[in-house]
């Protein structure tokens, strides 16, 4: 038993990889065939400079059939190094799982995707089982899919059993005073994403990139776009944002080892108490 526990802990340390900040981009705009007007083409150019995961959303979901314009755009973007996840809303746990999973199946059938973005995610304990079930079913479709959950605000630690990445901030104001839950420090940055809109100028964007990096955030997107749809264009400072995000340094190897040892100790205590979220489905 001790040997198994030791092997598990060593495995955790070896899997504790350094992660700089990546861009998680709600690409809620049509992939125009005109290269001078296509935001998808701009994302594709930038995919060689920084890690970008684009959230595709053809029709508040996958739509009823394949759209060849999206097929072309998605394939070109992925070939350039980008990743694509399909949008599906959950109505804070009120939408039937069958409807959500039907959309997941359509995405998997229509397009080459890397995962699913579950929008309108609840952060209430009573809805956790709903999202855990969705997570298990989506992973059974493709174990390699990365699942993003979007409560848009701080949430319960247990929701990491229902998503690989949690969007814990989505807003147009309040980022300077925002405080992440302290439990987020027990996980690597690639478990968390922040989405900021109505950030009007480049200087504010750069300051927010620095704040996000300090807040253990592995996925980030900042735009000057506004309501009613703040995700229907790229920001005017897009190239500067790509440069800023790509310049965020990865943790040093020394800090990484210390953090990894701290994480091992934290998870070991949870395992002893039967609380490790990674074991919740077993």
C-alpha cells in the first residue's frame, strides 16, 4: 500500500508541468472567406506565436449540419498549432443532459475539435452531480477532449471533478479588486481561465495580463469589445496581446519543484482523508 502511494505521489510530481499563459478565445464570429475580414485567419496567423484555444460557436451550438466555412477555418487553425473546443450551454444545470450531449456528438461528427466549452455552468453544490455526469459522458466520447466549464465567477473546488479548466472570472469590470479563492493555489495554472471584456486600451490590457499571471491563471483573453456580444470581434490591440501573453515566463525549475512538492503534500493529506477530487469518479 505504501509503495502504491509513493508511486502515485511520484507520478504527480512528474506530471506537474510548467505552464505559461495561453489564450482562451470565444471566437463567436463567422469565418469569412475574405482573408482581409476574417478574424479566424488572424487567429491562425497568431497560433504560431502563442498557445490559443478557440471556442467555436456556429449557431449557439454546432448547428444542424456541417458548415464548410467552419470546417476550412478550424482545420487551418489547428494545422497552425491552435486548438478548438465546441460551445454548448447548460443553463446552470437546467438544460437536459441529453440535449447537451447531442450537441457534443454533433461537434465530434462535424468538426475536428479538441474539447468542449460548457457555458452557463452553475457553481452550486446541488448541481455538481449534473456536471460530473456530463464530464464522464463527454470523456467517454473522447478521453482526450479538454473540457472547459464556465461559471464565470469563483466556484467550489469540487467542480474540478467536472471540468479540466474552470473559468473563474468573466466580466467587464472589477478585475483589479478580484480575489481568487485560496484553494486555486493548490493546482497548476492550466486549471483556470479568465475572460475580460470592455478593456478599452492597450495599457490596461497589459496590466491585466500581468495580474492574471500573478493569479495562477493559465488561460486568458482580454478584449475591448462590449455587450451585447463582447466576443464577436478581435480587440484592436490583438497583436500586442498575443505578444504580451507569449512573453509571460514559465515558472523556474526551482520554483516548480517546490510547488510540486507542496502539491504532493496537499494531495497526500486529501487522499488520506478521502477528499482528492481526482478520485471522486473512482
